[in-house]
């Protein structure tokens, strides 16, 4: 009997670890918006909650719906952790019933979590920095177009493939481009400041490094300053 009891504990522990691992995978894949949806679910008013329970039972079966109703108070109190399976079902069911502004924020968070900023390095001179930077800036800004949601995510959560989400992504892309342009407007001022610093440092500085931060990534600029020859130093000293 003792051995059977021990096996039961091990089975429960193994299942508990599986549930935690399953939820962690969901949270990682969806940038944490499953946690946001869970909080929204637990804060629904009674009428909206009842409609959601009905939809849950309709989509996933009566026993699943009964489990959700029964476990809801324990999810609210924190006595029971929500599994990845339930959380993914809610991720499919609840957002389409939420206001557009809330869905927009969820999509924005998911999009940002799945976007990998680009880094480019540019080695240039005082005379050529504008010409050398232009292609790097264009490449980094264009990289923002790769921030769209993947087909894999859309396959798991169907509402991510609808027109509202596509429109939200287009708005976000435009906002990112506008932010990039506003930051680039200060680029000339930044380098004028660098020119002044370089002039003050004179012969004691051979290079200046500067980082340009954009929403789509960063550009590390390395400006090489020609070394002053000993003869030039001597003639400068003579005046």
C-alpha cells in the first residue's frame, strides 16, 4: 500500500511539473499576454463571466465548462494555478469580446515581445559619416517591418488572424516609423555636438563612438579621427 501511495505522489508531482512547464511555454510564446488575459478574466462582471462560461462549454465541452465554473473561485483566490491548457483556451475566447483598445494593447505587447531589434556597426570619418550612415539607418528602419506576428502564433490563437489585428499592426508600424523620424531629426544636432567635442580634444583623441537608438534597433557609430603627425604638431606649435 505504501508503495502505491508513493507512486501516486510521484505521479501528482510529475503532472504538477507538466502543468507549470506547459504554462511557462505559453507565457514565453505569447509574451505574457496570457497572464493579462487571465487577470481580465478573473475581473469580469457577472454577466460577461456567464457569457464566457457558456462559450467555454460550447467550444470545449460540458465537462470542461463545469470544471471552469467550479475552479473559478480557486483561480481568483490563488489556491489553484491556471493550467496552460485553460489559459490558452481563454486566450482564444476572451480577447474578441474585449474593447478594441484592450485588444490593441495585447497585440502591441505580443508584437514587441516577438520582435528582435537589429544592431549595425558603422566605421566612418568626420567627413563621411552622413553618407556612411544612410544605408545603415535605412536598413534598421526597414527591419521594423519584420515585427509582424508569426503564422505559428496565429494558428494557435485564431483571433490574431482577423482584420482588426492586421489593422492594429499597420498602425503600430506607422507609429514606429514616425518615432524613428523624430529621433533622426536630432541626429545632425548630436553630431554637431560630437564635432565640437572632437575639436576640443584635438590630437589627444583618435576615435569617437556614438550609439543611435531607434525603435527597430541601434547603430553603433565609430568615427575615426586621423592622428596628427609629429611634424604637424611641431608646425602647430610654431604657429
